[in-house]
C-alpha cells in the first residue's frame, strides 16, 4: 500500500513538473515571437524614416555632380574655389550655371539682347535638321514654363476604362485648336492627364467632355500621393476649413468655358455625379439611356430631376422645349443648338 502511494505521488509530481516545463516553454516562445515582432516594427519604422531622406539626398547629390561635371570645365581656373582650397567644393558649377542663366535672361529682356537672339535664331532656321529640333524644343519649353502656374490646378474623377470603373485625373486646361473645332458634342472638351500607379509621371492624355468630369476637393499633391500609394494614403474629407460662402463657386466647379459661358458649377449639376450617387429617394439620379427627365416644379418634385418614376421619359429636344433649358449643358435651350 505504501509503495502504491509513493508511486502515485511521484507520478503527480512528474506530471506537475512536465506541465510547468511546458508553460515555461510556451512563455519563452511567446516572448520570442513578441521580440521578433518588435524588431520587425522597429526596422520598418527606421526604413520609413531613413529611406526617403537617403533617396532625396542621393538625387540632390547626383544632380549637383552632373551640373558640376558639365559647367566646371567651362569656368576659368582662377574663378574656381577648388584652386584655392585643398578640397573640391560641390555645387560651385551649379551656382555659376544659375548666375549665367539669370544674366542671359536679363540680357534677353532689352533691345540688344533680343536683336542678338533673333539673329541667332535666324541662323538656326537656315539649318535643315537643327531648325526642326530647335523649334520643337523651344515650343515645348515655352509652353511648359508659360503655363506652369495654371497646369494641374484641379483633380477630377472620370469613368475609365469602361462604365462602372473610375480613375483619378489631373485637369489641365480647356481643349483648344483643331480638336476643339472639330468636336461636335454638346459640351466642350477638357484636356486631362490620367496618371499611372505607382509612377504618376507617365500616363495618358485624354479629352473628356466637361459634363463627364467630377472635380474633387483634394489638391494636386494629395491626388499624386493617392496615386503613388495605390489608394493607401487618402486625404482627409470633409475638410475642417471648408466653408460655403454666398457668391462663391461650389465644389465640383470647372469654371468657365472658352466661349466665356459658365459650365456646370456644382456637383449636383453634373450628370456623372448623379450616376455615382444613384437614386436616393427622389434625390439626384442618373438620366436613363433613352432620354432625360425634365425638372418638375413645385415643392413635391423631390429634387432637381423630380420624384423617381413620377415623370415620363422625354428626349433632350422635348425637355429643352418644355423647360427652356438644355438638360445636358444647363444653358438656354435655343442657344445650345
């Protein structure tokens, strides 16, 4: 009997010891997992902080070295600080290049400079191959620099590449020239740039009817961040500083058309916005494919397009004659035809 008791107590002690060892092993494993997670998070945090700074410094250093390699050989040795110092001074070529460009710009602003430049351009115009290259480059530089203050001032949303899919675009300007002259649509075209992800410097130039663009409140920089991050970085909305004062232009405005007439000035006037929002109990809704619904008067209309299903579907011409307003462009109906 005593032997059985000793064996049973020894088995209990062994079982308790095994359970304690298992608990210690599990705690050690959990501690190792937690420490591994901490180390990974610390590494990623350091990478997020150091990565952009390192790449930025590398690009700046590379640009300075490239400009120095081009400009320094053109500078007399007595004007270089490297001649009087025991080490090379980075950026000296960049400073000399900036001063030289400012001097050329000041020279071109007076009569003598313009005369010299026109004489040089006339000489280049006589060279068969050089004149084409120079004329194209000059036009590109003049266009980019002259419109740098008004390019990409707004971010928009268009339906692309098919119905039901939407893309962010940067609104450039109203389309002009031959494309605008030969366009026979009801509303003018707008030139937009469709960037690609994650490299927004490449993309597509699209000419989109004004009514098919939804102007967003985010800035161009915020839109670029959203494109680069593949939608992971989203700007705050609604903005705390937004205010709707009277006489101001509402959200979604595209301004005036090249003809001087005002286009859609609010999101509620844009048929694409109505399509995005969908029917909301008699609120804004998209026009059917076979026609448009005229606006109904009276307090029971339920919205700018009337109550859902309360009015028959009319063609664009019938709606324009009935209301006196083109339902697509929002302009006076006789003037839009």
